[in-house]
DNA sequence: GTGGATGCAAAGAATTTGCAACCAA
DNA sequence: TTGGTTGCAAATTCTTTGCATCCAC
């Protein structure tokens, strides 16, 4: 795993390269994502940043911006709510998300049965998974 | 794949066993799901049933009921919209969903790299996937 | 200085809930 | 008969959009 400061700097560079401005809300949100190292919902982020400091809408817009800049990824969840996480330059991974408290933990190794075993080892029960692929079909191209 | 009539009967039996009533909207929705053999959104189903015949709310409630009865499964999608599909007694599978027209096709074999290859063979490009596990964590139990 | 970014309000989309009328068992 | 089910309306939840103001470059 990359050092937080490094990860922050790399992200800032990506934003600059794409001509996005480095604003206070963006810096704060980026720091939060770097520090938490976990997928967060827009609301989580808004609260953690101190709800009174920046608007929820700004958080949404910037998460979207981060995604467009290739800095973050949106993770659709079972509940219909999206989580966002910083793109780690490390290997591909997924998460195990608690159905009750919505805590998300990172799972290394990407293969479903192995993942379910891993999840069980982390103390999760009633484990199920959602796996869907997305792409553009021949008809739409 | 099971014969449609058979599948319909099995589903009806499941509903009866759970003491759910066999109403017109339920029969119509079930027939639709059996026939389409593809995941549908609540709105898709509502339109296919003839929007004027049954209420969208009834469709939502019955898809929920079907899920509770173990007849159907909700599939959260990238866009935040849910799709529902009848539980096939056959093997575990997932889908490839077109980002543009939202057409969903069934993919057999559950292993991610294989699936992406399969998706490519089906003519899909820009293929990505969402894989998240859900469960109840130790803290919540 | 200027166009992108923000905050506030309001709109939107998907889904859920409340409640009286209705009907399957 | 009666409690589950439906339809209509309204509420909720998450997310996006409009617009005037503001500030990073």
C-alpha cells in the first residue's frame, strides 16, 4: 500500500493534469478518502468533513469529479446507495460490506469462492455476493 | 433450464406454502418473469404488464414478496436501479448488462476473468464488473 | 479577469409507506 | 368473514440540476 502523503500528491497531480482546480473542499475530501482507506458514501464523507463546512452537493459533485479524473471509483451497493473509494494503484480487489452497519472491508484476491471463504474468516455470516459485468453491447455500438 | 409451466407452478407452490395469496397481479407478474427469463426492473415489468392494469406500487410490493418467498432475487445495478429475476433452480450465474440499452444477458460459469472473456465473446466492449460481498459482521451479531 | 467551483434551493428518479376499499381463502 | 392485498396519494431517500455568487489560476 502506498504512503498516504504520496497517494494524496498523486491524486492532486491527476486533478491538475485534467485542469481541475484545487479547491479547499477537494483537498479536504481527498485527505479524508486517503486517510480512511475505505469506501465511503457521500453522506459519510459529508459528515466526516463536518457537515457545516461544505455542502453535501459539493461532496457529490467532487466525488463525481474524482471519478471522472480517474482518482476514485463508485461502488454500487445492495441497498442502492453508492460508496466511493480512492483508486489504489495496487491490485484489483473488492469488499465485504456489513448489511447492518454498512462497514466495508477490503478483500484481496479476486475470485468468488475464495472471497466467500475469506469473508467467513473475517467473521461475516450470511454471506452472499453481487457480481455483475457491464459493457456496451454490439447493438449499441 | 426448467420448462416455463413447471417453473410457474413451482413458484405458485412456494407462495402458497408461505401463505401468500394468489392474486391476479401476482399471477401476471409471475408469468411475465417466467416468460422473459431475464432480469427486469420494476418499471419494465409494470410497462410489460400494461401500465394501466396494475399499479407500479403493486409491482414493487410483489417483487419484494417474491424475494421474501425465495422465488426471485434483486440485482442491484451500476445505475442504482434494481433488476429482479426469477430464481432458477439451475446453477449460479451472473449477467452482462449493457450500459446503454440495459439489456441483460445471462452468463454461465462464475469466475471473473472467465466471465470477462465470455462477455467479450458476446460482443461487449468496455467491460468492467462490480463484485461485492454482503454479510453480517461480528460486531453486528 | 474569467470560467470553473460552491452553496442553497429545488427538481428528479427510484422506491417505500399510509390508508381506505377490496377480495382470496 | 377477515386479514392479506391493492390502488392512489404522499412521503422518503439518494442524487442531480439551476443559478447567482465566489475564488483559483
